[in-house]
């Protein structure tokens, strides 16, 4: 019985180690930035290296800074959410139909603007008050654009109350 327990502990420990080491990491580096046009307003996300696996993620305008690891998980264990933009990255291996995008699914892969993207459609809030699409680039997994709308903005402004956003500049290679 002791041998079986020892073997189980070793197997579980080995699987946990392999999972934690082999999980994909975002290609973060000191000084990485992504600049977006969000409905006509600029939003820039910048990463500053703190240590080997920790970065300050800063969104401007504003002074929101959070510490994230290379998997874009905050020190509190949550997926990094770049304010109005939403989750900034999913593993490139998830950019496929049915791929996991932080609990939602990639519903389509298509050519959008100049990128091949995985499309994530999601609805939040009571009665689906906020809904949108997020486009994640296939090779890097980074967010390159999308659109969001709310029931309130659609009611007030009629059809076409969506806010569109698109990546306009970045110093990340291959994006």
C-alpha cells in the first residue's frame, strides 16, 4: 500500500511539475508595449520587467499598474484584464475553434485586418448588458482588436452603438 501511495505522489508531482513548466508563456520583455485605438481614444499597455518572471503592466492614460507573471496572471491569481480592453492574451495554442479563452471559447478563426485571429464572443452582466467580440492573433495570442456594446448604448444610440478597438502599434516581433 505504501508503494502505491508513493507512486501516486510521484506521478502527481511529476504531472504538476510538467504542467507548470510547460504551460505557455506570453512573449513579455522589458519595455514591451501595445497601443490601441479604442473608439477614437488611445490606450497603451506597457510592460516593465521587475524580475525573471514578474512585470509591471501599466495602462495609460491613467495610473493603473499591476504585477503580472509571464502567463499574464496577476499576483492575486486572476487573469490580467487591461481595463477597457479586457483579457490581453491567450496561449497561441488556444487560438483555434473550441480553444479555451479564460473560460470562454474561440468560436471562429478568420482573417481580420492584417492578422489571422481567433474570435471570442462573450456576454456579461444581468440580461447580457455587455457583449462583445475579442480578436486574438494566432501566432502570439495577443489581443489585436474587437468590439463591445452594451444594451444601454444600443437603446440610447440605436443601431451601431458598438465601440471598436484595434491594435495600431507594438514593438512585439511577429505581430
